[in-house]
């Protein structure tokens, strides 16, 4: 007869095996429901991250509440012991400074690094659609059609295996199937693609024949089509023109499940969000009711009241401490001094009011430009096509001038030639007909969506600038040799401070890399700024800093942007690029946005009726 110890061990081993088998079965069910996780697609930011959190909401609830939520990467705490709360039917705008951890947070949620209930399906838009032979429409339809067929087949299998034991899982699958309607797959897919700027012909093109920007739109259409319980979007407007931005804003404003969106566009957040989730400088999440404008108003009032309470409390403590010091060592006053000290101790034990921290202000300026006689840049009967053939002309009969007091926004659909027009201005391409005249001393400061590619990622900012200007900078007083402290000062003016100046550029966020490019532009001492989507990687404060710098700049500016607020702040003229020409819009950007909304509605209806 075996010893009792061995018997107990054997019994414990069987119990552990039974527990492990149950866990494996649950994992298999999860995989059957959601599909196996592709570990190869886990982003680098999560491979080096430590994410913790505790589920506080009910497991069967459609609301999500995670307490003790923390995210750290490479030893740096991005999010510290805070509460993440997402309620069904609410649309959250996630805001915070560049590099604060917003994107990492979305990845952590998407990859279920925190205990989100399994019945909540998640779609994270973080990559473009893969190049394939499938058309854009079929690519979108197949996403849901394949999933629909898989879930139907899985339901039958579960019913055959154990209807009662699999009841909860079958209910979850049934809920997913209810949100799908195969009879409307193609119509809905087309409507989404048309809203995102596709024409009927483009929607039939294979995704392998599309640029990355258009494949990103296909991926966005997929995300909207699936209608997940939790949709995570990170800067969804970056690849869209103004018309598609207007449509997406309208579409998401009625999103019925849970939406978390990161966006630098205040206008977009105002139109979409019911709540604003602020990732603070301390790494906590603060949930504010209302859109971005309401958040700013409420936060200003809250911090004003908090500052008043903080100041009163600090004044009271200071007054009590002064009284205690005045008592000295006099025996007859020590009792009063001890009494006052007890008051201070009680105040501290109860918790003092914290001084509200203002967001750091990002302020810089472009150097004052010397005056050039107008026109500094003139187009005379210009026509252009990349092929050189008249039938391919993007523009024809263009005649206009740009001066140092010009403040122009170029708007129009993608493919109309806005970026092409800027290239003609920069002399990167040449007119097929007519000519472009530039002032002999004209210096242009340019930014486009590929500007960061000029940066040498393995160098730190100081090394990069020193390598770029080995002989020094040309100033009004002549050539000046730049020392390390001189470069530190320049970088600091553009918000690149302390250790970031000596770390490799590759470790900097996209927002900081954009600031470095803006510094390079300022070093050219430009007369005219040509800015193509400069806000894609900037947070709200950076955009405000850029707007102030443009307004203070005494040279000209031509801007292409999908940020309505920036356009309204810095431009005086709206030029519409479409139908191979340029027309000046008679109103402001607000009236143009209203016009776009009507135009998009008409276009979608027209294409659906074809």
C-alpha cells in the first residue's frame, strides 16, 4: 500500500491536471471565438512593456472597468495605477502629449494585455490592408463574410458537442451574428468606401494596385464594416482629405458601441466624441464628460477652483508655521505651538489639495525674413502632367501669384494635385506648358509627409545638426560656428530638451521628429513656407504652437491640411484644387466644410445608384 504522502501527491497531481485541462479548454473556446492571436504581429512597444490591470466590471457586462491599470516600457512608467473605464454607447477622445503613451495604451487594450471580457470583440486599426488581387469592395466584404461563415459553422459544432455546456459561448456567437446581415454586405461596403473617397472605378481596383494611403482607407472601411463592440482608432484622419474627414466625422458621431479615438484634430473630436479621456502628465486617466471644447471649458473651471483651494490651503499652512516659529522656546507658548502643529498634521494626513499642473506650452518662431519685391512666386498659363501628355493634365491654364503676405490653404479631393502644385512651386517638377517664375533670392521652407526621411536616425539631434552645418550657420552678421550649447539652445526652442538632444533620433516620437524638421526649416531663413500636412504627428499644444509661429511669421505661407482648426487660424484665402484648375472659395473654411458635407452626401447617393 503506497504511503499517504504519495497518495496525496497523486491526488493533487490529478487535480492540477484537471485544472490545466479546463484552462486549456477555455483557451480553445476563446481561440474558436476570436481566432488565434498572431504573436508575430505584436508590436515592439508591447514586447518591451509591462502591463497590469484588474477587471472591476461584471464579466458579462458590455461596460469595461479596469482598476490598477499601469503600463511601463523600458523602465519608464507611461500609465501609473489608474482606472480605465469604457462604457457601452460612449465615444472617447483619447488626448495627451506626444510620447505620453496613447498609442501604446491602445495596443495594450487590443492585444488583451489587461483582462477584458472575452465576449467583447475588439478591432484596432493599426495597419493598412495587405496588397492582394481582391478589389477594395471584395476585400471589405470578405472580412465579414468569412467571419460570418466561420461563426455559423462553429455554432453548429458547439450545438452538436454540448448545447448546455456551450450555452454561454453560443450566446456570444449569436450576438456577433445578429450584428451582421449578409444581404447588405456589398451595398454597405460600397457606401463606406465611397464615403472614404473611393469612386466606383477605384472600389473595383485590386488592393495591390493602390498606394499605402488608399489601402489604409480600405482597412478603415473594414473596421467600420465589422462594427466591433470596441473600436480603437489611432489618428484615422491622417490619410484622408477634407471631404473624407467630414464624412468620417459624421459617420462616427452615431457609433453605437464603444469607440476610443486618438486624434490631433480638435474639430474632429468635437464632432465625434461624447467623452474626453485625458492621459495626464502624471500618467493617470481622467474621464471628462463632453467633447473637446466642453473638456477645455470644464477643465479650466475645475483647475481654477482647485488652484484657489490649493492657494488658500498653502497660505493657511504658511500662517500656522509662522506662528509656530514665532513661539520660539517660550514655555508659556509651546502649548499653542503644539496645537497649531497638530492642525497642520491633520491637514496633511487628510490629504492636501494638489496644485494643478498646466500643460507645457510648445512655442517657437520662424526667423524674420528679409523683404522681397512681389511677386516672389508666379505661375503663368501653367499646365502639367507626369506623363507629359495633354490628355493626362492634372492642371492647365494656371495663372496666379504668391507674395510674402500670402496666407493660402489648398483644399480639394485626394488626387486633385495639391501636393503636385507644391512640387511645382518648389521646382521639384517642371511645367509642361507656361512657366513658373521665382524671385532670384527666394528661399522656401518646405514640409511634407516624408520630411522625416531626411533625418539620420542613428545620430542624436546635436550630432545630426553639427554634421549638417559643419562650417556653421549664416546669420545677419555673417557665418557663425555653432558649438554644442548653441545647438542645445536651438533644439530647446523647438521643444527638444534635456536627454532627448543626445539620444538617437530613432528613439524620438514622430511628434518630436516633426519638431526637428521644423527647426531645419527655420534654419533656412525662409521667405515662404510650403507645408503639406504638417500636423499629422503633432499633439494639440504643438499645433497651437505651430499656428502661433505661422501667424507671427512675416513671410508667406501655403498650407495643405485636413485640420480645419489650423486652417481657420492661419489662412486668409481658401483655394479649391479640382477639375484641373484652382478656384478661390468665396467664404471661410467653415462654410467650405458645410459645402463638403452636402457634396459628400450627393456623391455617395449618386454612386450607389449606378
